[in-house]
């Protein structure tokens, strides 16, 4: 259950409207690394968290805070758009408000779609995409992704900060910068806590015993004259398993497989020269067999 408190976490009061800046501002709301992304990322991680207690509560706390950040940014956007597109039109050369908005640099969607409000889109009008979020169910990899997302979000906020001299906008962005500073640390500290609690190793290493041990400590260099071998990543001990890193300056393929594909199903009408014989028409037999196998396995699992 969520409850809405009318007070914003921090005030969102620009000194003056600025429709052109509002277009840029959209990026930190609905862009790939905007507040909508971290909000949805943390909420889904929290909802899917299988450990009740401090971890789930921490994830949900910051996810809920991010809901408030989205509200702050949309409020700021609406206030930046006050009077638009009329204000922009006065400075443009066209009589049509929408055309004037385009010529003046304003996002026309602010006039056409949202009626002077913020949008769940980036600065170019691309809709926010749920594919931006990471919620894998593995807290180590999720927390690393979260720290990176906060870093990207903070970087964009810092760049936006330098694109305006509006004191009101800068005051709110300064607050957001501070929260992103701590949130980065929070996720890194959470990784330390996972390791202390025995819930994660230094890296994601599921099925570690099954991986090909000949190739889990080699650096492959693919550039002529590369200086990559000078870095720590190419020499010394690995961070896990205490192996000596091997630098391959001139790696060679490990197979004679050249990736030649089988002859295509003639019913798919792929371009083909006949060099590998006639293709076999598909019958969906494999899919049918797999479906039957799946049903049989489910029945076995139920009975056992």
C-alpha cells in the first residue's frame, strides 16, 4: 500500500518559465537514465526481492523516494512551461503556435500532447521504455546496475544544471545531485553487506564449477599495436580463484567452425545458391515434440 503526501520532498520552483530548457529537462525525467527508470527499476527489484527484512526494506525505501523525484520533476516541468507556447511564439517568426514552437526550439509535444505538462519521454520525444530497467532477482548484479544507473543519472543532472542560470531550478537539481551522490554509495555499501552476510561473492559466479577453466583468466587482444596489456586487467592475479592472468597478444580461433548455415527451408524464400543441397521444408515437428515433452515433464514433477 502506498500513501501520497502532498508536500514535495524538495521544492520545484523555477524563477521564470523556460519552454526551451523544459525540452532538455525531459531527459532526466523520461530518458534511459532518468528518474522514471531508477524508480521502476528499484520498485520491481523490491517487489521481487525474496529476502524479507533489511534488503527488501532498503530497496523499497529508495524506490518509493524515486516516485517523489518523478513528481518533483514533472512539477518543475509544468512550471517551466507556464505560458507556453505563447511565450515562445512571441520570439519566433511564424504565426502558427505549433510551428513557432518548433522554430523557437520548444518541444512541440509539450503544446500538443501534454498541454503544458511533463511527459514520460526523453528530450527527443522518445517514449520511456520498460526495457531500460534491470531487475534480475540477483541482488549483486542488480545493485551493481543500480550504482551505474545512479552515476549516469547524476552525470546528466549535472550537465543539465550547467545549462541554466535559474536559481530555483538549480536549487532543486542541487538536491537531486546530493541524493544521487548518496544513492551511489548506498548500492556499493549494499554490495559490501551482501558479501559480509555470505549472500554474494565479489563477482557473479553462478555455475562457477561448470565454466571452462582454461578461459576464465585470459585477456584476448584484438587490436594491432594494442597497449591494453599494460593494464592491471591483463596481468597479475585474478580477483577470484587466484589464477595468473594470461595476456594473449595474438589470439587464434579455437575451432574450425566457420559458421556456415544449413540450407534454408524453401517455404521461407531465403536467397540461396543451392551449394549445400536442397533445404528441408519445416513441419513444426520439433516444436510439437518439445511441447509434448514439456507436458510430460510437468506431469512427472507434479507426481513426484
